[in-house]
């Protein structure tokens, strides 16, 4: 299937109005549209098959060309219905975020043989949509500036689907324009008195479905959402009810009265998330005005609402209206709402029968209530998921996590933070280059050899070459497996994570990925968002990605202005960063000094300790001298030994005055040095013995 490249614009989230334009081959776009990303919320990366001139924002008037036809099918129709009609064309199908097996919701993307100018798009879209999926599509897709979520699904979802069908591209010139639909009388909401508009035609009371049945049906779809997550929320139920009242001949005044007096008091007090939030009269009025300002459509009959109505109902109440019989496809109301239907025996059927009213609103069957929870006293622990106990764990082999850099960086996510411009990048390169070559990081820690991807968002090639030239001054051939990117192009949103996953899938030898710095690569925080949760989810996802790929994700980050003993709280940003990362490295250095400390902590750290580092003035390479605590103790030993070697025999008080050490420290230190043979004497005075060495030398 040949054709021009697809022009598309990408967006970071649903509130982003700055299009990022690029062109891709259809095969590349099709592959991306068949990969679902699991996430807890619907919002994420979006795309649009549009071209915006540079410097413009997302708006209908700014679109110049479109390259794909997108159809959203949200009425519960399975895609198999269209397979025969769409067989000649190339397209991609994928389920959307709210899709379920009982109520399919999905999207179809057709590449066009030629791009379409924006001014011609409404006519072209209507022509193609009516030819491919008449009366099934979401009319909102006709908006040239509409944006679409990349395939996503809730966490743990198993009902998702996606597939590619090969064929020829759609050519808009091959389709004839659709016939003009018959006009219907337009029912307006409370027309002004001065307009003189005639009232809308009304159906006789015996020829329309009673409002009580419509209300009961709409309420049942809301309760189904609360029970099994396959119904609709209060807003969708209100949309459908107002549409049916309008289509059954209830004028705007009757619709307002029924909505306020009969519908609003019976709505649940909680939303679909279980939060206590009343549905207000203002929300009802907004829906009422919107629905009654649009033309009426064919109403549902009682037979479509109740499959087997009782014989005592009037013929008009049993389905004798103008709609088709119960076997015909059901039509929903505008606004994207379709009442709940179950897939049984390969065909769509209406919900279970609702007891009809007995004539008065007081006798209407009560709203379906949530049944009491069924207790299970005989439940087995295996019924509650993948549980295990300590007795079984005692004899189960559990290997510790593998380390890419011994004692410093296990597989997963490692955060390296410190103050600005103190040498974090040199330290990171001093660790990453030995990984690509297979050597000792910081001249002390063994590394697994593998490829390295360095995403340097704030650097340039000349600066990277200058730094590498210093660190590799004694190495004639630089490592070919060290990859650098300065224009990753995607922040670490769902699309950015997807690109990183693609890299790790293609380059399985990768052992380290460096993100430098985090603030230039993270997704901007939406207004009012829970920053701790966003940071935690991002680093938790990096940790999971590194664990699955058996590599370490090294994230460089800045330190906060506040300082404390707890290294996790010294990082800039929220506590979610430290909570999500498996290992935390704090780089401490006083400017213009060639010594530093590297503090290691975190749940995946093998040993929480502080390493002392020394910088080579010629190359800028950081070397680890050893444990900072031991080095400090050894420096005190040397200070005492030098004092006695130069001044002769001295008592502890004189040693403390000469060295500046605390007197209790001198007492305990002298006692240990006497045992090690570094001092001679006792309480009356000490003299120098063997010169102190390192801990390894003493052992």
C-alpha cells in the first residue's frame, strides 16, 4: 500500500494547544496505533491527522490540511459488523479507554490517498462517514481540530484489541455526496415571546412513552454503572432522558418540569467515582437547553425499552409508534449516550424488562438498589489473589536484584541529585563510560558491560565532546555503544515512555539510560494536580521499565535549597520522586574543592553509606577513595600520630589542644591506636609508633 506520508500533530495532554508537527509513514503510525499503554487515568498523549502552520495554536480556523479519516464508534456496535464493507481499504482499529467486552467502544483510522484542505473537510468527512458507517459514528470527529488519545486502557485491562487491515487508501473523489436527510421540525427551548415562533408539534399522550418509564430506564443505566461498571453516569442519563422527552413530543416546559420534579430528586448523590457530589439544577438546565435547541429525532418505543410489554397496554404503548420493531438496530441520543445493552447470542438486546407503571407516578417500580454484599465464610486465601505466607517464603529462593554498577546502581531507577554546576554530569559520565567499555566506575565499582543511552536535554554536541575528551584522554578509541540524544522530542509522558520502550526493545544490550536533567524531561504539572502522585507514578514507571529491561535508569536532578540529614528530602521537587526511585545518590561538593561525597540510600541499595570522592584536576575524572567515615577516622589517626612524631611524648589533654580534637575522642582514639601498635605508652603519656595506614592495610 503506497501513498504519501501522514502529516500529524501531537499533543502532550488534553489541555495542550501547541501542536508538535511531524510526518511519518503510514506503516509507522499504524504500528503505534496498535500498542495500548496501561494507565490509571484517561488523559495522556494525543494526536491529530492535521497540519498547522508554524507558530499557530490548535483551533479549527488554523488547520490547513488533513490526511486521515477517523471514526469513533461508541454505540456498542462490534467492529465485525463493518469488516465486509471495509474490506477493500487499509485501516487500523483499536479499542478506546472506556471499551468493555459487553459494550464495545473503538476507533477506526483510514489514511487518505490525498490530503484534504480544511475548508473542504466538513463535506468530505460527512460523505465518507455516511458511506462507511451510516448512523453509527460520533459526529464530533467531523471537527478538523479534534484530537485523539493514543491507544490506552485501564491498568490490568484484558478486553483491549487492535489490528491492522491492508488494502487501498480511501480516495474521497470516489464517493458521491450523501442524500440530504429529511428535515424535522426544530423544537427550541423556551423561545422568547417576541420571536413569535410557533409551538412544536406534540404527540398525543396515548402515542408516546410515558415519562415514568423513560425515567426508570435512565435510572437503571446509572445503577448498572454503579454495580458492574457497564452503564452510564448521571450526566449521560440526563442527556438521554431529555432527548427522549423531546422526541416523544414533550415540549420544553414539560421537559423542564419533569426534570426538576421527577428526575432530579431520584438521581444518586454520588458520581461514578463514588464521591459525594449532588447533581445540581444548574447542570440539569444546561442539558435541557442544549437538547431542546436541537431538532427532534425518531423516539424509542416502549417495545424497545421493554421487550415483552404486558397485553393490557395500549397498542401504541406496546411498540406501535413510528420506530422500527424490537429487532431493528436501536438508535441513541446525541451527546454520545446509548443505554446499556448486553451482547447475547451474537446480537444486541435490550436490558432486562422493567416493570411497567400502574398508572400513577407513585406506583412506578423503585430504582434498582445495590444488593447487600454476599459474605463468604468458606473463602480460601487463593480466592483473594496471588497471596503467599512467610512459611512458604522461608524455603523459596529469592535472588537479590542484579547490579549494573556494584554497590551503587541496581537494575531499576536510580536518582542522582546535587546542587547546580558542581560536577554531576562529570560524575554520571564517569560511571556511564566504564559501563559502555566494561571497567570500574569511579575507579572502584565493577560494571556490567553494555550499551548506554544518554538523553542530554540541556547539552550540545560540542560540550559533550569536550567532556568526553577529558575523561577519555588516555583511551584512543571511544566506545561505539555510547548513544547520545539532545533532541529526544518527547517528554516523559505516555508517548515519551513508549519511545523509550521501543528503544529498549530494539537495543536489548542497553544497560544504562541517563535522563539529564529531569526537570527538562518531565511532563508539566497540570493546574491543581497532585504533584506527589504524578512524580511517584513517573519514577515508579521508570523503575518498572528498568527492571523489565534489566538496565538502570539514571535520572539527574537538582538539589533543593533546603538541606538536612535525610538525603531523600534534599532533592528538589516532591517526595514522590524519592518514593518512586529504587536507589538515591546525593552528590555533595563544596565549590572550588576537588573532593566530594556520594551518599547512597534507598530500598534497593545494598549498603547505605557515604563514599568519599577525589577529582583529577587534569581529566576531571572522579575517583572513589573509600568510605567517608573511615577516611575521616583515618585522618584523625594521622593527625594524632603526626603530633606525637613531631612533639614527642604528650598527654591526652595536650594532644587535644594541639590537634583540635575533642578530649573524649582523643582518649578513645589513643586507646585504639595503642592496640594497633600505632602509639606506645599509657595514661602518663603517649609516643608515636607505627604510622597508621588504611583500614585494609590494618586488617
